[in-house]
C-alpha cells in the first residue's frame, strides 16, 4: 500500500484528509509539527509527503530544506491559495509541486496520483535499458535516473530530472510550457502557473552556464524552453 505522510497542524483538516485518502487506498501517517515531519520522513519509508507551509517548530520551508539534504522523496506543498511567494519559495527549495489551501480532496488526490505515476515510471525505467544522452559536459542516464556533469553527480528532484531529460531529448528544439507541464507535472498548465519556470530556474542554478558561458536552457518568451546543443 502506498504510504503518505501528511504534515499539517490543522487537526480537523488532517482528520478529514486522513479519512478521504484512506478510502482512496492510501496508508496515511500524520505529523502536526515540523520537527516531527522532518524526522518521520527521513526515518521511515514513505512514498510521498504532503507538507503544509505553516507548521510549528519548523515551518514547511525549513522541513523541505532538511529533507532535501538527504532525500529526494516526492513532496507536495500545501500553500495559501493565491500566495505566489510561498509557491515560488517551495519550488525553489525542491518541492515537486504545490496545491493551494483550502483544497478539494478530489483535486488533492489527483495531484498525488499524478506525482506517484511519475515515480512509478522511474522504477519502470530502471528495469529498462534506455540509452544515456551526452551533451558536452552533461550526461543523463534515464535508466539510473542519474545526471553527471564533468563526471560528477548532480542532485536533482524527480521533477527536475524529468524536465531536464525532456529538454535534452529535444536539444536544439523548442519544448513548449504546456508539453513540459503535462509530461513532467502530469497536469495541464494553469493560468499564471510558474511551476515549470521555477523548476527551470533550479536546473540553471544546479548546472550553471554552458561551455560558452551562456544559458544552457534558453527561454523562448511566452512559449517555452530549448536546451542549447553545442555538439551540432
């Protein structure tokens, strides 16, 4: 059974979501403060964490920082609906996706299943011999879910890896934001949704400029992104 950790200090909301998600076939554990959430997610084998921003002891961002030092477990952030700053910060710190509160339990379940489907594809790919792609200083191995830059590993979240793999697979060609969202987030792009943009920003920070000291991921304003190939 798929194990989820729900970290939120709203006891009534936790009880509601616990009942709903349990009926959907998930095994739910609860944490009502940041310290407990961080310890639990690192000590136990969970498939995904639902993490509220506003937690006592450690807030959601602090929990996210601690977890990302040791684990790439999928994390879905709960943010105040309409609070773009919280969403941006969460994605910058390595959250896989976010959903605004108050949220419809059906929408939350759909978002969870979308992230888990991508996670399941990770393990399917590990059992397949997919060819690695080498572009200049970056080598991406989809079977091992591994990225090397100058032979040194680059630590990426599952979502960041999916975006990079899609872009590198189409190096030199435009990939629009709608395609990136549907294939890498498992959902249609919403108006004013900056999730893809923030994941791209994280990739640029982690990979740095290319060998010509330019952005290796080029923005095509209002349309999408292109991974610049120097090998052609």
